[in-house]
C-alpha cells in the first residue's frame, strides 16, 4: 500500500487539491455549489471536456500533440449534422433511431479519417506533430466554415438531443458515457501491450523501434484513438447544443493540454496517467463552475487554472528533486 501511494503520489496530491477546492467552493457558495443540480450541470460539460483531454493525453504520452482535436470533432459533427438533417427532413424522412445511428457512424468515420491524416504525416512522413496538427487545425476549421458559412446546423430528431442533455435519474447520460471512456482508456493505455508501446515510444522512439516494436503503427494508432474520442466528444457537444457549429468547444484545445500536464503527463512523453488527467479535468471544471456561481469574471478561471498548474508542477519538481537527493545520499553511504 505504501509503495502504491508513493508511486501515485501526484494523483493523490491532485485528489487532495480537488477535495480542498470542493470544500472552499461549498463554503463560498453555500446552498448553490454542493447541490445535485450544480453537479448535474457540471456533468454535462465535464464529460465532453474530459473525453477530449484523455484523447490529448494519449497523444502527449508519445511526445506528440494534437492541436486539431476540437476542429476535427466539429468538422465531423457538422457533416454528420447535415446528413441527419437531410435524412430526418423535419420528421417526414427516416425514423429517429436509424438517422441517429447513421449520424454517429458518419461522425466516427470522418474523425478517424482526420486522425489518420495527422498520424500519417507524423509517423510516416516525419513532420513534427505540432506543425502537422497546427496545419490540419486550420484546414479542418476552414472546411467547416466553408460548409456552414459560419452558421450552425440543426434540425435533428428530438431523440438525438437526449444523448447530450438527458439523464438517468439525476445522472447525465454524458457522464455514463464518460465513465465508460475512462475505463476503456485506462485498460488500453495502462493495462495492455499497446499501452506499453505508447509509453516506450514517448520515452525513446529510436530504442523502441530497435526493440522490434512497430513505432509507426503505434503512433498512427495513438492519433486514430485520439480522433475517435474527439468524434465522440463532438457528438456530445452537438447533442447538448442541439446544433453543430465550427467554433463550438474552441477553448477546449488548450484546456485539454492544461489538464493533461496538470494530470502528470510529461509534455516530453514517456509518462502519464489517465486517472491523473481525469482528476485534473474535475479540478478545472470545479473552478469554472464555482467562479460562474460566484459571478467572477470568466477570464479569472484561466488565471486560476494557470496558477494551480504552475504551483502543482513546481511542487512536483521540488518533491522529485528532494527524492533524487535522498537516493544519491543513500547510494553514497
């Protein structure tokens, strides 16, 4: 148990910070923050943000980055939304369930295609991930804007809106989907052979390649996995807003990077934990929701998140530095 706590010290520190923030927000906004209604509202937004953050963290574990994660999600959602609107035709076309299934399938297929484009240029051409995804971010966003002319796409079956806005009792469907994603991502990244190869590529891509692992295939898989999660997040956003638009979720890209780093994933790759990212997402969501209830300027959310990020990273640095010095003293003795 002691060894487990020591190994996952960063996650426990984050968990402690999350508990402190919940208590503080509960004191500052009594009767408003620690309520079922507020937690339900948090659940709707946290799910889509969390899914995107997990997708981002998996890419960063390999030493890469996916700046187009939100743009690919919205491009896929827009094409899917237009298809659903045409097939549904205001209730005079196909039935609700077939329309929704086709729409979801289109979203996933287009998202995967976007992920394969990123993965191909990074893994097989050798272009830096930040340059590739910065370029595809612009391309995907430009295509989406040209298709919609900057306006939203709506006109879906009413049943579709329940995916992003419906609840099972007091629990949003989106949170149930998020929990499934967390479990699947955890098993794939931290409990599978593929997950081991992801960490190895991030630690040392050349050594991993010489060890017999197909690093190109692993990197391609990472970007496709990230794209699938982005497509799922796009479905949730489109359903929650009951429309698809190019600029939905535009702030999530940098927030996903912040949550990933705050969660303990090294920006250089080779280390990280899915559960750490999940806790970091919850911390950012608690700050955002709490500030909203307290009617604090939204810009201060970014300031507070940045300060916490810097503080936690600084704490980790000094803790790790202290541990290193201790190990050196022991080895010298």
